[in-house]
C-alpha cells in the first residue's frame, strides 16, 4: 500500500507514453520544473567544482574537523537528471547524515551511451580520493552511493574497482538500484507502477546501452559471476517499486558472497521517493533513516 500522503500528492498514476528520442527534451524540462519547486535545506558550504572534467557539486555541513565524504550518483534512467534537478535531494542527504556529499553530473544517454556514465562515476570517485584533504574531508572515509540508475552505477563501479585492483569505497549505498537490466524479476508482475512500466524501462535500457549487453556485469551487477571482495553495502528498497527485487536479490547475492550487507525494505514508498517533497512525513522519515545509516557506517567501518 502506497503511503496515503504520497498517494494524495502524486494523484492517480498515468501510463507513460512510448519513450522516443523526441520526448526526452520535454521530459528533461518537466523534471527541471518539478525540481525547481522542491524545498531544499541550507548547507554551510556548497560549491560547483570540476573533477577531472566531470562537473560535480560539493556540499559540506559546518564542521571544525574533517568530514567523511559520500560520492553520490543521482537517478533518472541514465537519461535524466543533473546537479540542479537533484540539488534538494543531495542537500537533504548531507544535512541528515552530517557528512559531506559530492553530487556527480555524469554524462547521460542517449547522447552518451554506456559506459560513459560509469566512466564519469569512476573519474569523480578517483578525484574525490585525491582531493578529499583540500575539501576538508577525511581521505580514509570516502563512500560511494546512488539511487535508481545511480545505484546501478554505484554497484557497477565497485565491480570495476575490483577488476582494476583499486581500493573499494568504505561502503556502498544502494537506494532502490537497478541490478538486472532484463527487468524480469518477479516484482515487476507484483507491483503496478504505470510511470515505471517494463516497456518504459526497456526503452531506457536501449537508449542507455546502445550496442552494450545486458549480460555485462558492469551493466547488470546481479549477473556478475562473483561478488566477493566488494565494499560493505547498505541496500534500501521501496515496497511499492517494480524494481524492488533488483535490490533485494542483489542484497541476498552479496550476503552469499560474504559481503557485509544491511538490507531494508521501506514500506509505503514508491520508486524515486527521494525526489518527492521532504514536507511529506514518510519522505522525511526515509531521508532521516538514510542519513542515520550513512552516519553510522562512516563511524563504524
């Protein structure tokens, strides 16, 4: 059951029209318009920076000591979203966690297909590790996280770091991630969400992948032959989300591989709940939960 306050805000969900290249600019404009109306949170220091060619936005709450740093990748089907559309979300995350957050403006499909977005995520993480001290952050406490498509990129980045024999982040934060781009797990039949239909997600995949393969573990992390040696994981799913099993199956696979994993299903929430106004109590409670988990993992890892 969808939280009643969220249901009242979103209204009756509508079927998405077939996703075509002509619709993408309009959908991007609509997202920007919605984001402009989102209430944000004051953060002591916010700056737009260049991370070796990747635009990033740095959020640092007031502190007299070096802060841990979460490199965060927004969602949007690999085609939508930027530093402005997800500014309110990232501000809330920094405030709730009392940690510094680095939002990453990775390149989007269909203009930039896989692996461009993943390449940018890797570049931003590498830059953050080198620049943490200059940012007033602790180089020993850097984590990687993301929501939806950003969760997919986060999981893929940990696999790629392992393949390249590079250090893992302190932990990985996966918020309703897409982990198998076949979009065929049981929750797609169990949860009806017209705005996030399988047809819509299939189109997102085709625009994102180009000639790439769903079987590639950097595309579908759940299909990786092995998941051992990855960073500890926080995996949060939403009960009213067709992608729910993507996160929960991946959490179970991480546990089987011996990766420390905290998995939790958040009741009453839809996919993309962080993009809803923080004035909705269920959204505020979820944001506080995420912030508390991030703060706790930084303290305990």
